[in-house]
């Protein structure tokens, strides 16, 4: 950048200001003179015009007087004499006499004879007009005795008056110009004198800023004595008051700068000491580095981070400690930082002298080295712990902590990117079948290990796919670049993979999965594709599990209906939409009522009755079974309290209520159930709690059952024979009732000559050996009843006796079933089928 010389800088603003002042003064003087000239000329014009008009009036009055004198003296009017006299006037240019009765002029020799003795009328002399050419015309009517004789027209030449007027104007303008020039000259002299003093003061101020202050700063940097600022300004003492005041102020300013410079020198010395202490004792690693990367100076903290002493770090390139991924970033930050950049802050990865990774937050700024060059100030702060915590949080945010797979958020992001790229892809969702049984029977620890084994197998079997766990036993795969047939083949391979046995600890598990497949289509977003796969998975479960279904639009409708049904069930629980139906359990020999099983029913306000097979699984999957089970228990106790306490029906029958494993996992379930039953005034000994056999394998559930038994409840194992429980565990837990699943009865019915009948007899014998009453479920025909009787079952339940009935129809059934049938009758009374 070029700089103007001090002389040029001092002249330009001074002369510029001088010109401005002179032009301003000249403009003001010219303006004032112009205004005065205009006013003077206007006054002169008016005076000249008044003079002309006065002359015109004088001539008119003279003509009138002469006419009056002639008429008075002679009685006649000699027009010719008057005209001759008027022609002698130099200003008269034309004279005309117009009689009243004639259109043309009167002959100058014409004489009008008037009565000498008559009264002479007044002559009107105020009819004066001015023509466009400047001539003055007098129109003087002549009247006598009230009779207008005519009009005399006298035209005056105004040339001489105009010439005098123009001469006066020229003189006025000349005087104005002369006065303006004189005023401008006087103003210029005064301005020049004032500007000369200002130029002197400006030059001194400029020299102070461009030469003296830099010299002082250089002296401070070199440690030399500080020179005094400023120069002698005594020549300005005779200047104007304002200039003298500016001069005094500038000298005070110079004195203050000199004092400040001295203080600054002392402070800079102290600041350098403080910087040295702060640099060396800073807990943050610091180094002064050349633009080429060599370390000039380092502190102890940086040496501790890198594993060397500060002396060993001198002349070592800082980029030598950067990792391969960060070397370019560190080098670019050091080389590109210049005096226009305040500082750069960035993360980088370093390596210690031993090769250990070191994550740092690096800040690079530019410093003056005091010799006209630049250094880089580099600060290095160890953030390894924070970085590891960040990586852990990143893993938690986008990974499944149990299996190490991606979680739902990570899967959705990857799927969104894949859909954006436009290539074909498919979402394959799998849900382990009956996984809840593993958790309920063997505990969550075993269930978690099984999930980890499934994740390991999925990673191994599908190494090129994104595999994620959405939660619970739900896994999802993203297949990319495959057509529909290839996707279907992969879904089949997935079924085969899960069907292979899993070994967890000392246990071998066989499980299947339900698979839903959704293939990408134009317009489908990631949420839509996942929802389609979920709907297909639900359809595969509904079709019997252990199979794969591809999404079709009708599945989405079914899934939406299920979601709506779930929402409606949440609203229904706790209201009168939930009611209870009762199905009798009778003696296989006498037909006498042994128990009434309370079954949940749902009357939907729009859809009508909903099958338990439809809403009970939803309640179990969503956790609503707990509230639903307690509501059924309370309703049943309230509705049957009077019947249970009625002596007419005896006390040999009881109320049976189903209890879920979820309910039994609550530690205070025994107290809650006891309070609900006792609130209805029903003895706990008259209530049988039915649980599935798998619940007996859950340690928490077993503890709750023991507490319920201590409260006086009786316990029944429901649906026994499905092969989901350990007979050894069943034998260790005392039961009151063992209900044989209807599948065993059906097998005996279909193959009466095979071992099926023997199996049912064996189960009955096992129940009796355990001291339990054995109930055959699903008795629909009299042939089924005969099978149950032959197997030795104590009680039977099924449509042969009665379908589930509401409480309003319970009275007649109790009256019928409470009557003791004669012992010789082996077939119970059947009230419906």
C-alpha cells in the first residue's frame, strides 16, 4: 500500500479548506450584492416610471389649462395654436384631436365657438396608458358645460427616460462587481493567514502520528530511552483564539502520550514476565511454532502429553506427532494461519512418543515474533476421555447395547440414505416365536443370552447386510440391490437359519421365527417401509408362525385395525365394556357343579362383541393383561358373591379365574388379589387361580404363587400337556387342580386305538399322584365325556355342558348343576351343546 508524503498530506487538506472558505465568502458577498443591486434597480425603475407619469400628467393638465384660458378669454378654442405649442415639446411624438361626433381627427384649423359667458367644465386628465413599446399615451377628454366635445390624444416618447434608466442600471451593476471583488480579496487575505496557522498545526500533528509515535514504540521495544514527542509551537501564539486553543490541546495530548508511553514500557515488561509464567505453568500444552512446523518453544504440559521434555521438543516438527489421518489437517492449520486470522480451533488425533493415541482440541493463532516475522501459537488440550465418552454415547445412541447390532434409529437413517439413492432394497423383519415363554420360564438372563446368540448368527449369516435389533425379540435386516425373487430366497434362508438349534450355556433351544418382507417402491419413505414389514410380520404370526409373508396392501389394513383395537382396548379396560361370562366345570360322574370359570368378554361400542382369541393376545403383548385380569377378578367376585354364600347351592363349588405371568411378576400381587376378593365378601378358599404351566418355570412367578397360596387361594395348572414345562418342576410345586389341554383329548378322539388314550390316562395318573383334581378341557360330545371318564378325569369342561353364559343366566344353571345326581348315573346331565 502506498503512502502520501507528509507535505502532500498537509497541503491538500489545508488548501482544500482555504478554497472552501474563499468560495463560501465570495458566494455570500455576491449574493448580498446581487440582492442589494436588484433592490436598487427596482427602486430606480419605479422612480423613472413615476417621473414619466408625472410629466404626462403635467402635459395633460397644461392642455386643459390652455383650453380653459382660451375659452375664458375669447370664447373660442384655437386648436391649431394648442397643437403648435405641444409640438414644441421634445417628448411629444404624436397629437390627435377626436371630436365626439366624428370618427376621424379634427382639422387643426377647425375652431369650436363656445359661449364666452358659459361655465367651463372640468377637463379629466387621469386617462394615461403605457404601450408595449414603452410609449406613454394621454387620452384627455374635452368637455364643456357637461358636454363632451371630444378627446385629445397625446403620445409621448419615453426613449430618453429609458436610456437614463439603463445607464443607472449599468452603474449599479458595476458598483456591485467592484464591491464583491474587493470583499473577496479581503476575505482571501484573512483566510490565507488563518489557513497558514492551521497548516502548521496539521503538519505537526501528522508528523507526530507518522514519525514520532512509531519512534517511541520502537524505543519501547528496543528498551531505549523514550524521546519526547512534539515540537515548539510558539509561532502560533499570535494566531486566532481557536488556533491557539488547538495548539495548547495538542501539546497537552503530547505530554499525555509521553507519560502513557513510559507506563506502557513498564507494563510491557511486566506483561512479558506474566506471559512467560503463564506459558510455562499452563496446564494446557502450548508451543510457539514456525510456519514451517518446527517448534521454537514448548511448555511442560505439552512435553508431558507427548512424552518428551520441552527442550527435546525444540526444532521438532509438530506434525510429526499427528496421526496419519490428522497430519494434513495440522499442517494446513499451521501453514495457512496468517495475521488476518485470529485463531483456529479443531479436533485432531496425535500420537505420543510411544505411539499411544491422543485426542486433542487444537487451537492455532498468529503472533508477531518481534523481528518482523510471524509465529504460530499452538494450544493442545487433551480430550481423550471426552472423546471416548462421546464414542460411547454415539454407540448407545445408534447401537443396541445388548447385542451390539444397530438400533432402530441407526437402521432408519441407513434406510433413508438407501432410499434416497434410488436403488432397490427390502426390509426383512423377524420376530422370534414364543420368545416370551423363554423369559417367563427361564428368566430374562437366559432370554438375553438367546438374543445375543441370534444376533451373532444373523451377523455371520448375512455379513453384507445392515442388521438391527428394534427391541425385545424383534430383528430387522436391510437387503440392498436384490430383486423380489432374491429377497424371497433370503427370507427362506433366514427361516432356516433361525430354525437351527441354539446352545445357551448348558441348554439347547429350538425356536422358529415369523418373517415379514417389504420391498421398496417409489414414494415409500423409511417409516412406511418399516410399517409394511411390521404388518407382514404380524400376518405371518397370525397365519401360524414359523413362516415368511411378503407385504400386500390388505396387511396394512389389518395392522391398522389391530392398532386401533389396541387403542380401543386401553379405553375399554376399567369401563362396563368389559364383562364376564361363566362356563361350568362339572363332575364327570355326577354332573354336579365343581367350579365356574370366569372368562373375559368385550362388548365394543361400534364393533360389537370381540372374540377373546383376538383381544387377549393383544392384552398380553401390550401389558394390558394385568389391569384386565384384575378387573375380571373383581367383577366375578362381585357378581358371584351372593351365589357363593347361598347355602342352597352348597359350598362344594368354586370360582376359577385366569391369571397371567405378567400379573404374577408383581411382588405385591398376593396382597392385591386378597384385598379384591375380601372386598366382595368372598372367601379366598373358594377362588381357584388358573395359570399356564409355563408360569411354573418362572422363579418370580413361583414366589407369587406361594404367597397367593398362603392367602388361602387354590391353584390350577391350565392347558397342561403342551410340552412347555418341566414335569420335575411341576412335581415340586403342589397344585390343587390340573387341567388337561384339549389337544390331548382331540388326539384320543381321532385315534382311539393308539397310544394317545394311554397318554391321557398317564397325565391323569400324574395329576392324581400330585394330589390334584384332574379336569379334561374341550369336552364337546358325549364321546369326549366317555374318553375323559375312561382316563379317570375327575371333572370336565366344555360346550357339552354349557357355553359361557352371562351373569343373568347363571341362576338357572346353578339350580340345575347344584343338584346331586344319583350315583348310578354315569353320564352328567347336559344342558346345552
